[in-house]
């Protein structure tokens, strides 16, 4: 019987062949935490009696959720992380470096075929480059930091066959929103999502990250893709160590399958207050908005900022609409400035904030007011997600968000692209 990508990666790290449903103790290649979870992980690490991490080169912590610190209490948590990094020799990405899920692949910490864990639910992002990466709790992260090992229940796999050519104005965000709307928020619980097909092959690596990032929004533990030539070329520019990509066997066994003809897809929008409350943009066109947000670990990469700036063009953001832009990392910020993207967005009326997660999680930098509608490129729209439980969050692609910012209401981006 053949193996899926998830089964192959977990087998390689467990030192034996494992299949869905088994429990495996596996070696991990990297461990990551952010400022919302790392202080708890550090406390758990110390409570375990650990004094050294298993390999300082394979552990990183990122100050991104509240960066720069908005409160005295958060500043104290950041100090805990900085002191731990100095004591153990791990890598610390401090304020302004960017979002953890952009930094891990961008800085070459993970490579195809790796097994890594992060104390953040969207760690599944790196599946786009063939990494079995999954979110864990702070205690499990602490155990992995101390031992370099962790237990896993090998997941069943949900195969998504996505073929066809995307129409103009439709992007990878629309693909994943459509899939989540069809599966439901718990349709792939504790499964590995495996994305294949000609539509996936045609996407850039940056666009693929968007799809893997949101695997958790359908309950999945991981969102995996194969490493093709695009992946290998992308990795060659960022990683120095060798790697062994994993591909599914032809006779691999899948628990579920779903097909999508991308050529028939129109822009999608997730309506308040759940990510699986998805509708075609045509059903919500004209809904007034007060704030628009381009950024996050889902859509804050250079390609996303480029798309948003292209849609806006020489237009201006509608009066009374706030457009907030957060590059996913310092490198993305610099690259966007070098291309003139930042200048174009600011000239159009956008406000650019520090690379990080602030507006998305609602810690600072753009908390909406009661009753306001926000359209965002983020991955979650639960009540209170952006800091106010009385606001309404719509999720969409950077193109849809940019078009909506120009019109002051949810708009169809196909009217802005060729």
C-alpha cells in the first residue's frame, strides 16, 4: 500500500514506516514560537527541569503578534523571550523582523521534507514547500525544544484535486476560501490536506503559501504540496542545507477527496463571523466598508502587495475608508519599497504599519469600532478577531480588498484587472 506525503515525512522522521492512525515518536527539524505563546513555552521548559535546548540552530522565537509592544505587560513578556534567547543561543526575531510564518521559510529554517512544529496554529503554512509543519501547544513546544522529539498521531489525508486555469481577478485566496466553504470549518479535522492539480502547479510559491496557511481553517493539521521545480528554485535562493522532498505514491490511500475546476471560480468572500461562511463576491457586492487590511501570514507577501497596488493604480482610497497595509516581513517591506509599491499605496491613502500581526489579532494598529465592517486578507473573521467583538470582518483576496478600499464598499476585482 502506498503512502501519502504526510505518511512519508512522518515515517522518515520516526525511523520506521508509519501509516494513518498510528502514534509515532519523531525527530523534529525545527521548533518555533511567537510572543503570544513563547513565554508559556519557556515556563513549561523550565518546569520540566530543562536548561538547554536540543539544538540552538533549530529553535527560533519571533516577536510579531504585539510588535512594537503596546503595553507594559507585553513588554515584560518580550523581555522573557529576549533573556531566554541570550541564555540558550536560539534565534530571536525581534520587533520589525516580521511575521513568524513568513520568516521561517524566507530565512531558510525549513526545507522540503522537514518535520517542524510551531506554537501557532498557522504553522501549517510551510506545507506549501513540502514541509509537514503543524501547530502545537506551548507545552508540546517546550518538550520539543528540550528533546528534539515529539509524538504525533499520523493523520488521514484529504486530497484536493484542483485543475483548470484561474480567470483574471481570481487568486489562490479564492481557491482556499471556496474549499473551506465546501468542507466546513471541521471538515478536515486532524487530517492532512494534500493539494494537487494543474491549478496548483501554475501558482507561484508565494500564492501556494496562502492555501497551505488556511488548511487549519478546515480543521487540518497540515496543508501539504509536492516540491516541484518552482519550489526547488525558490528554496535554492534561501536555504543552504540539503533536503529530501516527499511525493505521494500512486497507490496512496486517501480518506476523502474533493475536486475543483478553478476555471469556473469567481472571487470569494468569507462573511462574518466564520471562515466557512463563504459566498461569491457577487452576493456581497455593495456592502459598505469602513476599514480594509492587506497583510498577515496569509496575504502579506510581496506578490500580495503588488496585486493590491496594481488594482488601486492611480486611484485613491475612498474617503472615510482606512486602508492598513502590513508587509509580512522586513524583507518584503524593503522589496516593496524598491519596486515603488509602498510609495504607490501611501500616495493612494494607505497607512503602512510595522511588519507583524498586530491588526490581524487585534492587539493594536487598527482595532475597528463598534458596528464597522472590515474587509481583510487575513485568515480568520471570528467575533473579536481584530480586537472588537462588535465589528464585522469579511475575508477576501488582496485584489478584492484593494478594489473595495477604492469603492468604499465590497467590490468585484475583475473590473480592475485585465
